[in-house]
C-alpha cells in the first residue's frame, strides 16, 4: 500500500521478479535493494510455499534468495527505515517519502505479535500489522514536529483477494459489501481505501463522494509543488488537491474513470453509472466469463447509487446510458487519454 518515500540512502526491501525488475515478494528472486542495487546477490535457493489458505507458509514461488533474506522481516524493516528517515528530517526542509508496504499482498507473514489478533486469519492479522506500521510512521511525524507541514496519503492499488470461502470461514467481508475482489471488473476489485492527513488543511473526519483515481496522485503532487505536467505525461491524471482541502467544486474532477480487469476487459464509471463491456468478473471471481445470449445483454450496466452490489444489470433497460458510456470509453481509448491536452 503506497503511503508516502524516501530518497537516496533509504533501503526498500524488494523482490527481483522474473523480469528482473523490483516486484512483489511471492516472485522468484528475493533480495534487499538499497538505492539502485541489491545489497547481496541471490546466491541461495528457496522452495515454493503453498498459500496459507492451504496450510502453507504464505505462498511464494521457488527461486533464488539472498543470504539472510526472510519474508517475515520485510514489512517491519520497511517501517523501521521509514521511521529512521523521518527522525533525521529537519522542520521546514522538504522531503518525499514513498513507502510501498509489502503487505497485505502474499505472502501473508504477520509477525508473532499480530498473529490471532484480527479474528480474520493470517490475512486479517497482516492487515492489522499494516495499520500498526502506518501508526508508527504517523507517530514519527508527530514526534519530529513535521505533521503540520506533511500531507500523508494512504491507499491501496486494488481490492482484497478475498474468496467466498474466506467470507464464510471468518464472517468478514474484506471488500465490505462490494461485489467481487482483486482482478475483477466489479467494484470489489477497484474501490479502495483512500485516506489523507494534513493537520490544519485536510479537515479531520471529513469525507468526500468525489470520484477520484490513483492516477490523480501525479497531477496532485505537481500542483503541490507548482509544477506543470507536460501534455504527454499523466494522461489520466487530475489535480484532486481542491477535493482534499474541502473546496466546493463547480463540476466533477473527472468526466469519467476507466476500469479494466485482470484479463483486459474494459469498463467505465461516470457519476453513478458503471459500464463493463462483457459479462462476468473477468478476474478471480466466478463466473469469470459469461457468453451473451441472443437478445440478452452484451455487457453490464449498473447504477451504483441504487445498486452498490452490482446485482441489477440495466444494459437492456437503459440503452441510452449504455451507448453514451460506450462512446465515451471508445473516445478515451482512441485518444489514449481522458485528461484534456
């Protein structure tokens, strides 16, 4: 989960994936990377592990590993290094901290202090450890007297990978009442937490119904420092600083937001309306791919104000909305952008 980074000199424990780029911890090469290079060569090997759901050690693929590397150490070490960086900061001196936490993505590896704390298995315990890790960062900001000048953003890149069997076993809905999960075209795969803290500027406890997207972080960061984005950068990025500051807007920030599932199926959200150009989840949830029937809907259309669980497909009942959103999505795809030049 992105929170905020650390410039040169701050270690991020990352895994070198099959494409030899920094990747997630369940891939095939596991090393610690500091600045621009591994701290040790992946000279050893590690066997594959099954998912925790199946009694395994957390799920990772067999592959190379650096000496002394342990999956369970990654999240605590990232939090330690972030806190250490903040303690070295001087009030009034700008800094940027991007803390890409390894959790709660697999492998689920909560430390002993958090096991059994959540009542939702290893996944829930790992989420609890994420919360505690973020709490450590926030306390470090407070103790360094940096909080008033620091905008903190906390979010996730997708919904939880939470199966129907997990809901049944733990009586917990990791994606609240939304349909589906990570990788799906449904909102359980796309709607994520987004929290901001900036004392004196972002009102504590406030909420907003404005439709935003993680692509907006680029344009927002540029606005914060007074930079202008080139026309060919951030093609789907909009400045959401007015939303964070609670300002009244004359019109929505986004005309619409584009979605797509793990297999590349496209969708689009505008106001309460959400369109998907196929039937099924096209991700992890069943049914994944439903073939249209003659005379039946060719895709999915939902009014999320009335139907946040995406149960009532209005594709046939609202042909005008379906055609309008399809045309808008086609235009964005043709132009390669949703932000005007």
